[in-house]
């Protein structure tokens, strides 16, 4: 479907997902992969996106750009999450269609599924019962994106495939203490807690310089830094984490996810997915991407503490929301298309911490 010279635009090429997909495409020999930073192209601006497509005329598009965040950010900035993601999707998918791009890969999220969906969650669980309240606006935006792709395929014969990755982690992750996803936020808290226990304020300041925290000035005194970190639940002898620790989650190494996405982009068409369904209404043609295994948040914290060397206590703040208690994706469709993950969670956590320390 695509040649090594095909121009492939990866929207969000610097993020966790987009950077991994870009690297995977280049490693496979695709020599015309393009991207634009936010400063170069604001995907929220329709005129700018239209001008980009007018000029570049890509052969294929990977839409990995999104306004994303953890449970705290999703709960606080509900309007931003639905408005900005709908705008990004309408602009990029709409201009791809208007410019004759026949091949597009749209990345959604496993949060599209109902809070009480039967486990493991198949693609056909979509829209069968209410969503998880804390991330409902984001989920609705992503559902709109996958239905836009599906509807364009059915009405106009495009070949736009939507994939729904599980919880991802890996190089170029967001380690913000307030707005990142559970694993990178947890890892950074445990890392800083270990440094506090060692009274290694030089390394703490270096960390704050690399990844600034607005509430903490890197040149603050030792006592000021200690006090400020405490407000994030980071202490020398214990770390406070959100929720009960009981929810079960599936985690996938981002480079594995990228390999699955590129496999689908290069070798799986919308027609293939429809044919495999074997008749009936054509809906829910998206593809779950995951590992098919899960772990509790408490077990994740223990593994991450081991990787970071933190030896203090982990305390759980049950006044904070847990979110969906279980969210395991059924990956039978992905496996039937000839792809399976390679990196298991303990190895991935070690890899991520090594990357964090190097960067």
C-alpha cells in the first residue's frame, strides 16, 4: 500500500506515541516521514492545517497528536479535553479527506469503553453502557474520531483505520507531577523520594531544572524544596499516591505499540477488518492494541519502587478517585492480524527508568 518513498505525516511526532511511530517507520526504511512541532503547526487552527496539507500533500497520515493527561487533569480540565481533541481530529482527519489522503491511522485510547464493560474488553463493547465519569469528555472525543474514520470509509471508500492502545509508557513520556499518567508520575515521585532520603539536593535541583515544577524553584533552599515536594506527596520516608492501589491496569511499552501501529498501517486495510467480522452491521471496526495482561496499581508501585531504589513506605490516599477498577483489552483481533507484543512490564519499567535518568 505504501512505498519506502511515500510521504507519511506523523501528527504529534515528538510525543510518547508519535516519536515511537516515527522511529519505527524510519527503522523500516521509510525515508520521507515528516512532522511539525506545535510552534510550526498548531493543529487547533483550521487554516494552518489546511495550508499544511495544501503544501505537503502527504500520502498517508498518522494522527498521534492529542490533548492528554492523567485522572487529575481529566477531572479538572474537562472542557479542554473534549474541545481540543475534537478540534485536532476534525482539522487533521477532515483535511486529510479533503486532500485525497486515502490511508490514515487514528490513535484513540482504551478509555473509550464503558466503565463496567465485561473483561477482557472486546471492540464490540463500545457504546454498550456508561463511560467512566472522570475521563468521559476525552473518551467521547476519541469515540467521535474513530466513528469519523469509520463513516468516511463507508461513505467515501477511504482506508482510515482506528487503533485503541491501552495505557502506554516509554521514552519521551510526560513526567509532570500533576498532569501525567500514572506510571511516569509514580516513577518521578519515587525517584525524588529516594533522592530526598539520601539528602541529594544537587540531583533534585538538576531534576527540577530538566523538568520544571512551577511550585518549586530549582534554586530554593533545601527546606523549601522538601516542603514543596511534600505537597506532592513526596517524602524521604514515604510516598503518597492517589487512590486505593486496587485498580487493575494493562500497560504497554510504547515502542511495542508503535510496531503494532506500523504493522497495521502497512499491512491491514479497512476491508480486511470488515471481512474478518463476517457480516452484520459494519461498526466497531477499530483495533485494540495491548498486551492482554494486567497488574494492580499497588503492584506497579512496588515494581517501580524497586527500579528506582526507593526503600520507604508507599501510602494510598483513598480520598482520591481510583477511576475504572479494571480495564483489560481483548487483543484477539490484533493477534489475528499477525502481531504480538514483546516487552513485559518489569523489563519495561527498568528501561523507562534508565531512559529517565539519561534524559
